[in-house]
């Protein structure tokens, strides 16, 4: 009588999930996360949930949350093996959004998903996340690394980030008190940031063998992948000293679609064309794509990553303080009655 041979045992690793690699990654990132610790953190990474106490200096704290990803910029990170700065992008996209309400980012959590975990790549990405948290003064207190065989092509991953900040209830920025005559200041971007990369990739494909060696004094790939600028520390300092009325983070939709989000009904932003310089990077993108100024200003940040709206009497002092903190500041326009026109006009 024939005996059935029992099947050989299958481990989780045989199924494509390497628990040991995950443990190794956690050990690699623990010292990176420790560098981001700040007041309020009650427990570091490793628990089922991260604990954070709102600093006692807040009298009526309101929590402000934000979440975002990096988009198709990741496709270039995979192709060019440039993984060390996309984590900064991830942090910046959320903390800059939280900042717009006047909030101080308190803590950040990340989600890293891949088909097969490469510890070196994941450590590089999460190292960038930790660096972004350091630069914005928020704690990296938790996250999730998901290894999901068959879900992602080899060498690819996806990222999501989650930021929580706090602001005094009486100091929430809503833009409701913006009035005609207020000044619009623009803070320079560091490059494309993390929006418009589907078009950026098409431009690279179209230019192909004629790609420029450098843009704005940087090697081409570095200029393209330059991480999103973190405006948190400079803008929080300005908020403490100057009566800023509104902030707008210039992301997907560019200047034309993001500024109206912080304007009251009946108000419009009139921006002066040429009041800030077009960098070589954005000039190359515009020429290669063959698009007009309107399309540039609603696809890319086009050189302005954060907009500040403030009363004219305080604009000069606020701009000087932001410049002293390291920002490139341009007076790019004024608030006017909207009338029948568009909410943002660049002319």
C-alpha cells in the first residue's frame, strides 16, 4: 500500500515575507527616529500605538492633521536609484500642509510598502523621512513597513505619510480676514517638489538624448529630484512675530488652484508676472513640454512653494525676517476685489 508523502513545510519566508529582514530594518531606523524626539513623545517606535502628549504651553490646542504621498516622483527614484531624499518629500508634503493652518507639526508616521523588502533601500528612504522630521521639528514616532509579495514590481515601493500638528484655537489661519490691499509674498521653491512628475517624466522621455547636463548649477538628475522645501521653522517664527493672515502651500494645481483655497469669497490674488525669476529647471520644463504660462502656473509650483498673505504695513518686516531665516522671498502681488475675474491672475 502506497503512503502519501507529507508536503514539505512552508515558512512565511517561502511565501515571500522575510520577518528577519523586517527586524533588521527596525534596528537600522531606531537611531534615526531617536534623533527626531521632542517634547510630548511618551513612547518611541515599536509599540502597537505611539503616544504623544500635547505640550502644556498650549492653552486651547486644536489638532491639525494631514496625509500625502510622493506621487510618480518615485518612478524616477526607482529608475535612477535615488532613494535618500524622497522621504524628505514625504514629510514636507504633509507638514507644509499642516503649517498652512498656522499649526506646529508635532509628530509624523510613515507607511512603506513593497513586494520584497530590500533593507538598504528602505533604510535610505526612512533615513530621508527622519531627516525631514528633524528639519521640521516633529517626531517620527511610528509607522508601518509592509512586505506584500506580488503587489509591487521588483525594486518598487510606495510611500504614504501622516502628520499631526497643533495650533492655538485663537490663532488658526483661515484667510477670512484677507482684504484687498493685502500683500502676497512668495517663498521660493527648491525645485519641482513632488507635484507634476507625470509631466516631468514625459519631458525627460521627449528630450531623451538631449537632456541638459546641469540645471541651476546642479547635475540634471539632482535638480529634478531636489526634495520639497520644508518651510516649517522659518514660517512658524514669522507667525510668532507678524500678523500673517493666510498661507498657501503650492502643490498640485500650482499657484492658480492653491491660492484661492485660502481666500474669502470676493477676494482675488493679482500676481505680477516677472516678480520672481523663472529658474533654468522650470524654463527647461516649459520649453520641452511646449506649454504656455497658464499651464505652467496650474501644473507646477513654477518657483514659488509657499505663499504668505499679510497686511501691507507688515509685509516688509515679515519678508526681512523670512529672508534672515534662509528663505528667498519675493513680493509677487496684491489682493484685490474679485469682480468677474478669476481668483488668481498672473499678468
